[in-house]
């Protein structure tokens, strides 16, 4: 497809990327599904739980940075500044995860506790990034934090609580979008 004279060469690809990223319901649901998988890993194979949450930091960061870049460009704001702020934020989250790893490796935390604390760090990082960028990430962070509480209080009922909460959050997001006309 040919670019218009007043449009950069990659304009069509960028528009397609923007359209895809504006499908935040799908992205939010994917993050929540990955989180549900991680909760299962943490619950049934605690020694892999921490590693799973460490691997999720770059995934959550990539989604957040991509969405932040699109929003900044769409809002005619400084993309570089938005990406730099997001990058610093997620590097901080990754560093906090590394500190959890140090506590785990030094024997001050067992596998299961390290996995839950790593999930809590990811929940807080996601929530705070949502405060900084978009409310949907606040919702995802809150659901992750709630799953930590549910796991700590009633581990045997974990799947029975997390999956309906995720579905409720997803349906609420879609309903809000439809009512607000977005």
C-alpha cells in the first residue's frame, strides 16, 4: 500500500498497530489469562512460580509501553518522554523482582512465598502504571492484588474466586466502553 505525501512511509502499519492496541479489552483479558496461568503455576508448582512472575514483567512492560506510545502519539504528546517514563517504571518493577529473588536465594523466603511476593510486586507495578497511563491497567493490577489476598487467605478456593473476578472485570470493562461510547 502506498503512503500519502503528507504521511510517513510506515503510516499504514502504524494505523493498524494503533487499531490493534485500542482493543484494550483483548489485551486486558490476555494479561488476566496469563495471570491466571501464573497463579496456577504458583499454586501447583511453587518452585516455578517465581520464575513465571519474573518472566511476566517484560510482557506486562511491553504491553504497557506499546499502549503508552500509541496513546502519546495519538494525543500528540512526546512519545519519547512517555516511553522513557514507562521504561524507568518497569525497570523499577524488575529491580524489585530481583530483590525478591535475592531474598529467595538467601533462604529468607520459600518458593511459594517468593511467588506470591513476586505477584504482589507485579500487581503494584501494574496498578501504578495504570495510574500513570490508563485505568485499564489499574483494573488489571487490582485483580492481581486481589488474587494475592485470595491465595493467602483461601488457597483451596483460588480458582473459584479468581476466574469469576477476571470475567467480571472483563465484562465490566466492555460494558463501560459501550456505555461511554468509546
